[in-house]
């Protein structure tokens, strides 16, 4: 399904959660393992994961195979993880699908649809959920340097996408992009209140 790598951003300390989110368990698996498996099952030929806070524990606990990328500057914001991850994507790949570790209900089908859009010629593809943009996102290799140059603080690819709107293909995807930022968020996923 294309010559595409996957990239999980998983370096943050998870301050609101009380532990690095790469280590948090949901439905019997760590969020890191779930994110790696989602990218692999969606068609990414190699999955890289950017680790920072709790990196040693995350590596020791992981059961899914991935290429670790260490970000020792993780405390300076998401942009440092994105830059480290993009720089580590092997040159043999035409592009990369990027996702976040704290969205456990992103589905492999979303990754497949994003990669299919790339195969059809999209150089930037962004998943949408009920019309709202989210992850995963695909970036062709030709854009990686520009994305890295524009990423600052906790702003990742957002500014680059906004500046290149004519290149963006939105892809309607199944799943739920809800972030797990706190223990209450996790509890709500595990035990949803009746509608």
C-alpha cells in the first residue's frame, strides 16, 4: 500500500495525566502499542515512535515492534518531537503518516484511507471526523523540511498546512479522534455514560 512510513509522537510527560501517555493502558494495551499497531495495520511499512519522558519504561514495556527516536528536548514542546521524527524517516520512504499517542480510537482504516489518498497523488492528506480535521496526517517527502522549519513550541504542522491549503486533501475517516489527556478522559472511554 505505498511506500510509506508511520510516525507516532509519544514523547510528552503527560502532566495532566500524571504519567507519560506512552505508558498509559487502555483496554489492556499501552497507548504506544496501540498507536504503533494502528499505523502498521493501516499499511505503514515501518513505524517510528518519538520517545522522551519515560522512554526507558516505554521501551521496556512495548510489545509492538517500532523504531525508537529519542527526543531529549521533549520538554520544549510537540514541535521538537515532530522535527526529530521527520528527520529520522528513512530516505527510502516517499512520505510519512503522523499520528499522536493519546488518541486510542483512531482506526487502522483511517490510516489506509490516508495512504490511499497519497497513492492517488495527494502530497498532504488529513483525516476528518464529522468534517473536523484531525490525525492521522500524511506528508510527502517533499514537504518534510518545510514542516520541520515551521514547527515551533507546541505547534506542529498546523501552520504549514494552513499555508498550503491548496495542496491539502481531506479524507473522511471512521473512528474517534478523542484525546486522552486526563484519567477522567480514559475513564470516559472505558465506561461511556449512557446516552
